[in-house]
C-alpha cells in the first residue's frame, strides 16, 4: 500500500526517474516474495527432506 502512495506522489511531483527506481525495486520485492512463498509451501507440503534441524542423517 505504501509503495502505491509513494509511486503516485512521485509521478505527481514529476520525479519520473525516482518513480522508475521505486518501480524496479517493487518488481524485485514482488519476485522475492513469490519465490519465498513457493519455498515455504514446498517446505510445508514435503517437509525438510528428512533432515533434523537442517543436519542430514549420518551416512548421507
């Protein structure tokens, strides 16, 4: 929500360079959120691959 308000105010004040920079940051943030969400879903569905506290079993 905050990014939308910032973007609108940057366009209104004619700071298009900053508007584009915030836009690229928003795209990077959105991609990071999607990828981390997919990672969390995978972990929830399939577990952590048989590890205990992130340490694989002996002999692997």
